[in-house]
C-alpha cells in the first residue's frame, strides 16, 4: 500500500534554541525550571523522531512508524510557558518562542493526523 502523510517538524534554528535552553542556568522556581527543561527536551526529541521517520520514508523502508502527535500534558505545559515570566528577559523570550512553536506544531500535526486518518480509514489496519 502507498500512503501520503504530511507533518510539521520544528525548524533547525529553534531546535538549536531548545538545546541552548537546556544548557542554560535558569533562575526560577524548581517546578518552572523542570517544566522548561521538559519542554525543551520534548521539542528536540520530537523533531528528531519526525526527522527519522522522514528519512525512513525517503529510503523506502519496508516499515515506517511515525508518531506525529505530541503528548497532551506536554502541550499544556507549553501553553503555560508561553506567558512565563523569568528573571532574564532574554531567556524568557527564548522559552516563549519554543513554547509557541511547540503548541503550533502540535496543533498542526494533530490536524494533519486527523486528516490522514479520515482519508485512509478504510485502508488502515485496525489498531490494537
């Protein structure tokens, strides 16, 4: 069978920004710091996963597994972090960029996933 699927991947410059955030010493509450680090790591990991899936598709791998949807709890963290206030305005702006991008990518990928499911629902094997 042949399927066509679309998904959005984080741009490389924002993946680098997320990596920079992971390496930055954050001055905020432990809970906020934990959320920021979790978001930055998820941003990088999800971009890596989607890029891997795209590479497999391009090499005509016999089996490709792609999860383009972000976990709902991470989307909620990202939504909260879009308005976070930090001691450093520079870091605050970086965190907000990653959070905004994460939410936008998650929402678009959910839309594209739903469209894929609808288009190919009669051809897809049942899920367990």
